[in-house]
C-alpha cells in the first residue's frame, strides 16, 4: 500500500508567523494533531503539534491539590515559529506505507507531511493508518471485487473473501493472472496481504 492511498489531502497548513492561538484553533477545528508549517512562499519549514502549541499556554491554578514544580516565569510563545519542529521528516506519495510506519515508530512522531517535489500534497497520520485497518471486511471484499472487475475485466474469475484485512482469492491456478490480481487487490486501502487458494479447474 502506498502513502497516497491512505493520506489525508489537502494538507491543513499553518504559517510560521501565525499567532499560536490561531494555530490552536486551526488544529482543533480540523480535528488534527499536527500540521505542516509554511513560509511566505508556501514552502515547508517545519511541523507543529498539539503539544508544541500547548507549551506555556496555561498558568498554574492555586486551587490545585498537587502543585507544579516552581519555575521562573517565561512569557508564552507568540508565534508558531517559536514552538515548531524545524527538523521535518517527510514522505512522498509513492512511499510504501511500511516505511512511513517505521519512520513514525523510530522518530516517535504521529504524522508525516507528504511531498510532491516541494509541494505539500497531504499528511499521513497514525489515525489515517488506523482508519484503513478498521474498515469492515465486508467493505474490503466489495472493494477488491470492484477493483478486479474494473481493472482486469477479462481475467479469470476468483471467489473473493476477506478476513481481518487479508484477501483470499480462490480460483484455478494461473501464475500470470494471479500476479495481476495480487497487485490489484493490494491497491485497496485496508488490504494488508493477499493469499491465493486453489480450486479444481
């Protein structure tokens, strides 16, 4: 599965000169946990997350039973550029999803900007990936059947079943046709692997 098949597009961006509170409203309004940060030319210069934006936005409450550790007063950040992460990890539309997952795990990040050259074309997040895995098997089966009919209308006939995201294609053995069906089935977001079950000719 490729990133373009699971990413959210278009990407919701914020500008590096945006006030922090404006960026907070933008992320909250779009129900996202992070956003690419762009400069005046719409070039990617960073990523800002919910945690970045929360920094310094609350004062300790004197009513709290557990008091925070005393610290010297610092004025809260005023612009996104003061809290964003500048070292950005990105992927492209044709990056394999497994690579994106490895990057998220290794870098401990929740989302990745998706680039086409220098253009930001989307974001892929853990939530996007979870949404694909959460698709009902019945919906996935219908999508696999439709994909095979649309892109391989003169191919062999397969019985299709899906269990926990694994597509099972049952039909007479045909190495070339099986390979094509395998590739097509894998393009369906939510299909994690394909198995071929043989039936008698």
